[in-house]
C-alpha cells in the first residue's frame, strides 16, 4: 500500500511539475502585438504625440526636395497677427506732431518770402490739411499695413499680382483674407506720396 501511495505521489508530482513548466513556457512566449491607441479614420488624433522609436532617413534629390518645399510653401496659408496698438500709437503720434512740424515747415520755407503769399495762406489753413492727412492715415491703418519678411518678398510680390489669401489672427480668431486688401510699407508710402 505504501508502494501504491508513493507511485501515485510521484505521478501527481510529475503532472504538477509538467503543468507548471508548460504554464511558465507559455508565459514566456511573445504576446500578440496590440496597438495601445484607439482611433478612427478621418477623426483627429485624441492621444499624446506618437513618435517613432528611431530616426530613419528619407533620401531625396535636391530637385525633389526643392519641388516639395515649393509645393508646401505655395499651398500653405501664412498667418499674420493683427495688432491694433500700432495703429493707435501711430495715429496719436501723427496728431501730436502734425501741428508743430507744419509750423516748422511754414517758418523754414516761407519766412522771408512775399511772392508766395498764396502758398503761405494755403499752408496756414492747418485744419484742412490736418483733416486730409488724418483721413489718409486712418484709411491706410484701417486697411492694414502688412510687414512682409524679406525672405518671402518674391513670393508676396507674385501673390500681390495674382491675389492670395492669408490667415489674419484677430484676438486669437483666424479668418482668411485676400492679401491685396492690405498695404505694404512701400505701397503705404506711395499712397501718402500721391495724396500730397
């Protein structure tokens, strides 16, 4: 009887050892690869940024690279921030300096001149000149002056001729606007020169 008990005990011991070793081997097998994120086609990515574990080069010829850069730069919308404080500051500065500079101009050009009495009376009519100048500067600043970086100067020259939209950020709200509605510093200067 003792012999039967020991053989059953050894058999049971061997079965348990085999089951434990099978369970341990199955535990060490590679698991099925699961993607940790849930997404649907056409919906925005809802999780943190997903980065590749390593970098890999994408080889392109200089011609392909330049064509791709040009394609992206032509198709992307450039954004500019609207800044009200500049126009308010410039208009206030204009209003403060206008009368004093006009008096200096009159004194410098017409101090001893008697022949230009008609011109002197025209220049002395400060209110009319002030209204005309203020209307012109308000018009330019209401349209907006867009500072174009020199890097993009050629692109915007063609854009001004062909018409191009830009993104205008006003109080953190973007709207798409035609670039030809704005003045550049050069076109604003030209506008003021023609208003003389």
